C-alpha cells in the first residue's frame, strides 16, 4: 500500500481512511448501508468489508446493534480497524481477517448480513492491473453462489441479508437461493427512465420464496445532478426502505 486518504462521508458523520490506489469505497457502500435495518440489539456481519464504509455508515445511523467485518486482505482489514476506532465505535464493532468461503463464524450467528460481492466475472470483463482492486471487483476462489451459501449459513432464524450487485447477476442469485427464501429487489437507476444497472437485494430465508421487485430509485436528474433522494441518502444518512 503506497498511501491513503482521509475522507469524510455522509456529511462528515463517517471518517474513512482508504488507499490512494486500488479499490476505493463510494456510493455503492453508502446505498448498501442505507438499505440495512438490523433489529435492536442485533448482531450484524459485513462480508468482504474492505475499509469498513458500509458497516460504519450503518453504525452512524443506528447505535443499537453490534457488528463485525470480515476482510480477506490483511492490510485493508488493518485500515478497517483504524476506521472503527477513529469513528468511536470500537465498543460495538470489530474486524477480522478471513475468506468468505471459510468464514470463521458459527452457523446462525447473525441477524443481518450485508455484502457488496465482487461485481465482475473475470471471464467476461477486463481485469484491473491493480491487484487489490482486482480482488475487490472480480470473483476469485469464491464465486457468487459461494457468497450466497455463506450468507444463508450465517443467518439466524428470522434474519435477513442485504446485497448490492449488478442487475445482470440477478439470475445467478435466484438460482442459488432455496425455494423458501423470499427475495426483494430494489433497482438503483442512474436517471429516471433509464434501465437500472445495479440492484439492492434483500434475502429473507424461510419467508415463503416470493420474489418482489420494488420501484427503482432514480439517483440523478436529467442534467446529471443528484436527486433530492440521492442527496438525502449520501449526505444526510437517510434510509432506503423496503416498502
């Protein structure tokens, strides 16, 4: 790691140290956190937490849950630990080093699991020359179905998971889910009227297996400016609801 930046996110609610080069967290991380609603007193896990922006964004909005992040890259996990401390949430948050395919937690350990799995199938997209960015963006030893399997194993009865992915991978998610897992889909559109390239997904095991697609959220006006909705989420920590 050649250097880092210290950034303020969510209107200054979150201080984030992250690498100058390689994978850097952005709007996807904040959108993911905004769509998460752990139960009071709940146990929350972020798989592939990077430097910790999603779980820290959620912690900035809610103070009534405990959380842990799992990150495979030790140097990035070390930054996540720094960020947890600098945001004064070390009393209820932590990070550990480990691989999603061998997540070191017992079955049914968490009420909420959130994740931004690697978006890209390396066989279909150009690889990044930056090794850390490539690891964060492209599937490695654990395919998307493996992420889903880990999520389902770790969720406690009545728990749920929230993911953010490219829409083109939605069919893979549906194929990996058991028939009794309900799936809620919230498309994220760049502008009103344009096809959404990203989706937020809520997985609810044991909830009957229904698939429900909600109205897309438009994040930009026709002239490219952020919509009031996007400003509320990105700057004011407003939540994204599943109704």
